């Protein structure tokens, strides 16, 4: 992932409602959620949700598909993994680590002297 796209992706996620929407779509998995389901879960007005989703779509974090009268939203897991990979590519000084594991690459606690 290029630095510019990483910055724009992180910027898109930097609003509480957009982050909540994205996390809900990630949690929903590959089946995603209908727009109405996401709107109800977040308790956002339709126009507000649309504006937030447009920013997530613009950086490729979210895609949608019309299924009859329903628009189904999905997190793009490939893009999410590319962003996480960008953030962790230099993790642990280049050593192999598991950044998703609790405590991996974490600084020692202050009372661990």
C-alpha cells in the first residue's frame, strides 16, 4: 500500500461514526449488512450515513452491491489487511512477530523492571 492511500484510509476512519460503521461491517463478515441494518445499528440519519459511507468507499474500505431493492455493504478485507500490513511492516525492528496477538510488539509495562 502506498503511503498516500494509507493516510487517506486512516483519515476516513478517523471519525467516530465512520469507524463504528466500518467496525460493524468487519464484524458482519463477508456477508456484510444492508444499509438499513447498518443505519439502525448506528442510529444515524440516512443522509449522514451516506456521507460517511462515501468517504469509506472513496478509499476502498467499503463496497456495496445492489440486491433487488436492498444495497448490501461489505468491508473490503483485502484493503483492511493491506492497511494493517502497511502499519506493521516494520514492526519489531524487522523481526517476525504476530502484531495481532495480545502483547506482541508491545512495549514492556512500566512496572516490569
